[in-house]
C-alpha cells in the first residue's frame, strides 16, 4: 500500500507531471467584448446573482469582475450542489458567512431550489423598493456553472407568475434604465438582454449575461479545476491532462481507498437459471410455461461501469508501494491507473487513442457525479 497515502491536495497542481503541459490560452476573443458589456450592465443593475460551481466555490469566480461586484448588493449562488460533497459544503457556507457574503447552495434544475433563491433576492432588495419603480437583477458567472439552467428555471417561474410580462425581451426595461447608464451591444454573442419579471410593485426583472472567464488564470491548478468542471473546453487543455489532474487529486485524498468493496468488480458471473433450485411450493405444482434461463446480457449499465472504475482505482492504489510525496513515483501510479482504467472501460489496449478515450469517459463519470460528490477547492483559513 502507498506510503504517505494522503498528500496535501492544494499542492497537486504544482507537481511537475501536471505542470508539464504549460499554461493554456483559454480566453476566446469574443469574451473581451462580452466582459466590457457586462461591466456596462453592472452599472444598470440594482442587485447581482453571481453563479458559481459548488465544486469549485473560489476557482469559479471571475476575479476581474470582483471589484465591480464588491460595490453591489449580491448573493453568491453555489450551483450544482447535488454534485458537491455535502460534508464539506456546510464549511463553505460558514466561510461565506464569516466574510459577510450572502450565499445559497442551489440546484438550478430544481424549481423549489430556484424559488428559494428568488425569495432571498426579493428580501435583500426590500431596501431599494422605495427608490425606483423598476429594479434590475443581473445574473453573472463563468461558463458552464449552470447559469443557463438557472435562467431557464427563472423564466418558467416568472412565466407562471406574470405571463403577460414575460412574453418577450426586455428592451423596454433597458430603455427605462438608460437614463442612469448606457448599455452597449454584445457583438458576436447577443444583441439584446433576456429579462424576466419576478415581482410586482416594484417591478423586479432578472437579466441574463454571457458566461466569461478572466483573461489570465492566476495559477495552473485553478485552470485545471475550471477545466475539470467543464468551464474550459476539453480540447483547449487536453482530456488526458485534466484526467491526470483529477486522478492526482483523488489519490492525494485517499478517495479510492473508500471503494474497497468494488475491488472484485468485473469478475465473470455464472449463468443463472430460475430452475436451478427446485421449488416445492403449491404454486409450482400448477401447470405453467417454463421460463427461459436468465443469461448474461451484453447490455452495459452505467452502474457496472462505475463499479469497475472505482474498483480498478482502489486496487492500483492499494497495491502501490511507492510514496505519493515522490513526484516520479506518483506519476508512475497515475500511469498504472490509466492502464487500469482502459481495462475497466474495456478500451482495446493497442488502440492509439486508448488513453484519450479512457480520459474522456473518466471525465464524463466525474462530471455526472457518478464517482461521488466532490469539492476540489480547499476552504480558506478563516
């Protein structure tokens, strides 16, 4: 079994075999225009919903917008809470409380969860009710934090509450607020703003914005976390590099050791027949058609795949005799795990793209939450 089985996870991104890929340019050109437009719209807004990924509560913030957001009333919505470790999530909510930042964990696909967020927004905006008859709430966030899902849920709720007010775009809203600031167009992304009415007297509208990243990520590990969560395209960073990082994090935390019960997964099961055991019950004495034997099916169930993957990662870590403190030995472990993943995922070993194929499938399982709930960011010291 591995010596020094738990390595400080926050140092994983600094390891040579992960840093080897170098920095990545993940700021598409259109995001510069989008960022400028969001700055203009922030001047119009009365309140901000900053959506972040609950698996990376700090890494998924846009540092470039933080100075502007600091002067706004806002709530941080930690979305995808169903994919985040609940045992760690409460520590994050306590952290945000300690820095006097309103925070709410949500599932953007849950109407009741989104309704709680809207209720909080309305409550926090009560002070502004007497200032203006129309109030604007801006939704911001980096790509793929679930902002679109949140907007869709808000639209459904808004349409049911105020059907006549949510049958079109919000150009009228912008015209009403234009006296305070000018809203520029968003070239290449969208030409207007989608707005949904969520309250009356005063009228409160929620406005959407495109997801944008900051031009430069402060460190490689933050970029890898964003890539693991899907905020950066896999093709930009490389599936193998992202999978390598995730494997390093799992091993450093000793996560595979919790999957011991899956180590025997993948062993062939004997054919079973319903007639293997005699049944002397009265019901069995009645004439009936003989049922065919239950034979092994070629159908692959996701649960079986997950079990094989977890068992393979546990076995390789249990059999590893090196030290996780040694980068070379740690890298060897991850190479062994890639081979184990190929077998668990039944990818032909001689396939030239076998490692890439294994990485893609492994990332899919992680992002779907099939390997369990995770939070990649460490809670800062308070």
